[in-house]
């Protein structure tokens, strides 16, 4: 958890995160990243689930991990 007055810079890897303050850098969250309205995130983000409240600043590239491709989609792609 990063409180409203919290500031983190660098590479951060966590299971879950709730951000109310500022994060600059690389953020990797294994499960849920919850960005509250007072938060500011700048950098690169990897997460499985993302929640962003209106008012939050999210200037980041974001990669959603854990997305599963269905077998039907994979098979159709392979036939092309």
C-alpha cells in the first residue's frame, strides 16, 4: 500500500497493490493493482487485474498478464 503522501521510485514487485500516492518506475503486480483517485503512476506496469478510480493519473504503459487465449482462437490462428 502506498498512502496519499507516499512516493516510490524504482522497480517494485508485489502480490497486490493499492496506490493512493506516487509511483515512478516499473511496477509489477501479480494479482490486483488498485489505483485510487489521489494516485499518480508513471512508468511501466504489469498486472493481472487493474482498477482505476476517476481522478487518478495513470501515465504508464500497461501489460495485462494472465490473459488466457482460448483453444478455438489458437487453432483458428494456426490455420491461417
